[in-house]
């Protein structure tokens, strides 16, 4: 399994934006309901979520990502599901709430 994870990371890295591997709790809501999961990688433009609840491709979600160390949660007002595979889905971040984009940028640069 380690080999496929490494292969997957290489594919993710080749998308033009460096993906930062993380393990942050996330809650999400959308037209098709709500759920909880884990953000497994992040960029300023999107991320990947692992969850038992998989919204359909094209679903519009709002997210609350809880980073570590008592940082305030990052609120993504609008994210769109771009792909699904098993218990994972990929999201494109469209609109942030407040200074959430700056918070995410700061976090990714550390």
C-alpha cells in the first residue's frame, strides 16, 4: 500500500500546485446533506477529503476545516466536488469567508 500512496502523491504533486499533506478534521454541508471527515491534503485552490459520506460530483459545499494548535477554523464558503474515488473526494475552493484565504495561505507556508 505504501507504494500506491507514494505514486498517488507523485501524481498529486504534478498538478502544478504543491499539495500539502495534512490530517485535519472537517465538517461540511451542502444541498445533499452534511457530514464530517478528514482533510488529507490542501492547496490554496482545493483539497481532498476522506469521509464516509460522499457528496456527488458537482455538489456545492461549505466547509469548516479545523487546523491544529487552537488556530481558528478555516471557513470555505463554497467548494465544488470535482472528483470522487471510494471514500475520498477532491474539492475546488471557490469562495472563502472572511480572512480564511489568508489563514490558509499562512498555514500552507509554514
